[in-house]
């Protein structure tokens, strides 16, 4: 009986693991589904949307044969969010055509990555970073095979770049949550404990939205208590 259960569990694990494979994640069908979900996924409610605009790239890539997300560790030299895990990105410039242009430009400045290497899938809904900046996440697949050592980090902005594969990000044993207060409102926020550093705050919310868009609930089912809908920006 025990042997049968072990066999069934192994089969189930293999069945779920296929969802994280490059063949599945990068299929045209999944790309279309993900792009649609990512652009309409509703993040946590926040009461206002500041006029300051920024964009970040959510870099989907292949690491050692596995699908992963690329993160950065912001340098301690920065005035804001120093020492925190982030996606590459920054403030909109007047010369930027749109949020996609901003995300790609900032990624090139921070990591030395050629925008031509990025296949843009979709941009998401606007989020608010600590009540001061409206941030738009842009999901893109890095077509070029590369290693961390190949990146040219801007040491004025980034201390380190690192990958976390999707399977680890989706591991329920590596999930948590924390509470965030805004005025008299309290929200539960996702936390990811996979990888070298704890992923929390806005970066964790964007990761949460990305994984829910990219994968079926059977592969990713990180439920956050009291997660609330937002007022959509037109």
C-alpha cells in the first residue's frame, strides 16, 4: 500500500513538474494566455495612484535548463529601497515612448542587457510603491542564453543579480505572508523565501501576479489571506 502511494505521489509530482518546463511555459498557447491574464490581473487595493510613474521588467528566462525569473539586489548606495530585492526598472523619462521603453532602457542601464534580447509579452496594471510612485510591470522573455557573469551591472544601482527558478518560487514550503498597513487599512502581502534573499513588498506582489498568470493553479496556488481587489485605473 505504501509503495503504491509513493508511486502515485511520484506520478503526480512529475505531472505538475511539466508545467514549469520551457516547452510548456514558452509555448505559443501559454504565451497568449499569460499575456492576457497578466494585463488584467487585479493586484491589491490601494487608495490612490501617485503621479510619479515608473516601470519594471519582469525578466523570464532559462537557467540551467529551467524556467526562472531574474532579480536584482539594489545597492546600499541608493536613497530609496536600498538593499532590497527588485526587478530591473526605474522612473519614466520624458523621452520614453511608453512603459515598455522605460523598462527596457532601465534594464539595459542596470544590467547591460540589449533590449533586442527581450521578447515583450505584456504589460500589467499599475501598482503603487509605498504610496509615492505608480509602477507598471512589463513581462518579457530573455531570448538570449546567458550567465550572471555575462551581465554588466551598474554598481551605482545594483549590487547583485540572481535567478530563482519557477519551481522553487511555487514551492508552498517556501511561501509566507506579511502585513502592510496604509492608514486604517491592513493588507496581507505575499513573501517568497526561495533563492538567496527574501522577496517581499512590491516585488513579491509582482512575482505573485506573474506566477498566477504564467501557471495553472495546480502548479501555483499561493493563497494570500484578505487579498483585496483594486480600483482599476482607466
